[in-house]
């Protein structure tokens, strides 16, 4: 008799490897998408470390071993070229790419594109703004030189918080300055360095000036985003370049500071030329060795839907990639600076799109650290040589 009993269908479980988002927004999004699938799939979160380098290390090891458990990947925007070139993620067809890109901020879409193909769905995004004390500074400075001048006039209360440790944040700092000066790290073909010219020297000049200014935090050489946030919340700083998470953090942890916390566009390099700031965020890739690639694409599209983005914004404070959500009242309540954020994202710049990005980034941060020792003329050429070696895989870092 038991041989005549039909087995109940087994619902496929899709593994979503992504950083351990603390608010529970990702888990709720996964649950809702599974419900909408009418039993076609369930999504199980596989938490990755908070540190992006450790996330990449874990994923690279698994993907290089052709791990079939990886269905959906919460990808840092800088991994697109590397993962695509290695054959670790699946491309989206032209029609599917058009559907999942529709209505998204173009810079967010471009972060998921490599060699004119879409390799992931833009989910959340982010970029830096300038945060300042409105009780000390009536109007935010427009350029880096203006900000340093104002900070020096303010004396002890004029400290500028920025990210100067030898890590990815220093690369982000430099790339944003370089793009704002009209330069880029790589040439148009992304196979050779485009450094060494006037924009490079100008970006290096600003880094050197900041590090040598009395307005720089004494801990600049070891400062990351969170050290900058904590220092600003302590009340002794008047300026900070950082991501949007610092706003809810200050409101919760330092309300006296948050009361006088203003925001403005990241400072420009050249007067009258808007800054161009590096874009960040999470895109959703489908693992090339997944046993359920069709379902994984379907789930990724749901997870990255505007409804899911809204939830990630409200609960997790993660800016959406859909342009129209910046007009949503609930999103604007979370981000009172929504218009400025969207404007900055529309002009955002990509970090070098190369499969060798990890080595390129290390070459930049190691050449420029510590900022206090930068010599613009000398280091423009040193930087060009270091990036060139990274692209040629000479002396891997």
C-alpha cells in the first residue's frame, strides 16, 4: 500500500547569500516574495560578514569550487566585472534586463553592467553626502578648499571627518575626488590606467592638504566610516563625508548633535563644477552553478522590486534604486534629504569596472596611505605605475 502513496511535492529552497542586515528587512522581503510565488520557492538567507572584503573572500572560494548552493548573491557593486568574467554569475537576457532595469537610477543600473550586458538586478544603492553643523556653519562650503578654510577658522570645533585608513574607503575617497576633477582611474577601454595628468595631481593635492591641515582628525590615517560617525557624534567636529546611515544613528545616539546636523552635496573640487561621488549598494546576481536558475531570477526580481526596496529603506535605511521611490512619502520620511540624495546618485561615478578591481583598489590605497606623505607630482606617476601593474597581474597585492 505504501508504494501507491504519492509523495508531496518538495518546494525548492533558494539560498540568498547576503550581508547580515540587522533590521530584518531582508528576511521579511524574502518571506513576502516566497508567499507571492504561490509555493514555487522559498528563500533562505545565508548571512555573510559585515566586512565587504570578507564577504568577497567567502563567495570567491565557494564560486571557484562551483558551489551549487549559491542561488542568489547580494553583490557589492564592485564585484560585477570580476564575477561576470570568471563565469560565476549568469547574465540576464535583453528582455529580462529591460524589465528589471525599468525606472531605476541609471548609475545603479550601470553598476550591474559589464561588456554591455546586465549581470545583476540593482536592489539598494548608496553614496556619500556632506554632513555639517548648522549651528557653526550657516552655509555649507561648496568645494574642498573652502571647507578646509572654514574648518581651520573654526579652530578646535572645525574638525573634518573623512576616511583615511588603507582600505576600500580610501579608494572611494580618491575616486570621488578624481572624478570631480574630471579624471578617471582607467581609460575608456578599462584596460589601461588613465592616471598621471592634472586631475590626478589635483585630487592628490586635496588629499595632502586635508591630511596636513589642523582641521584633520588626528586619527585620519586609521579612520573608517564608523570611526568618522562616532567622532562626529561626539560633538567635536563640524564636517563629515559619509553615507546616509549616519543620520538615523545620530538621531538615536546623539540627539543634541542631530538637532544641528545639516546635509549638502559632497564638496566639489573645482568651483562651479558639481562633485561626482562614488556609488555603492547591493545588486542581486544569480549563481552560475545554481540548481534553480529560473526560479532564482524570478526571486531576485521580486526581492529587488520597488515594494521590497521601500521596505529596505523604511526598516534598514537602505536607499532605493528606483527613481520614483524618492517621491514616496514614506521614503522621504526616512530620508528627509531624498532630493539631494537622488541628485547625487544621478551624477554618481562608478569605481573602475575591471575583473582586476580588487588589485586595482589595493594598489590605490597602498600607494596613497598615509595621506600625510603624499607628494602630488611624484605620486601621480607612482599611482599610474601601481595600477598598471595590477591590471597586468604583476606582483599581485
